[in-house]
C-alpha cells in the first residue's frame, strides 16, 4: 500500500483501494503480491467505469475486482 501511495502512476488504484476499504487488509501481515494496474491501465476501461465502481453501492463489486489482483506470498518476475 505504501508503495502505491507514493507512486504517481497508481493514484487511481489507491483511490479504488480506499473506496473498497482494503487499506487495512493490505497492510496486514503478509506477504502479498499485488498485480497493481497503473493509471494508464485504468484509462483503457470504458468511460465512467472507475467512477461507477468507486460509488459506495458498488463496494462489493470493486472489492472483488481488486482482490482478484492480490495473491498470498511473494512472487517475483521469474515466477
């Protein structure tokens, strides 16, 4: 989470993680590997997708999408 917060290329991801209420979860004991989409990746979604997903009524859907990008353990590029 700290790495993403400090990255200018992951501001949309950080906003989505906050909207989903996953900050504390991702800061818990790990390790976790996060396949973190960049802002450019989010920009390729259809217009309005991100804005719709971060609405409180879509928290469950957003959480599901974000947790799909997280796997337990430490995975490097060789794996």
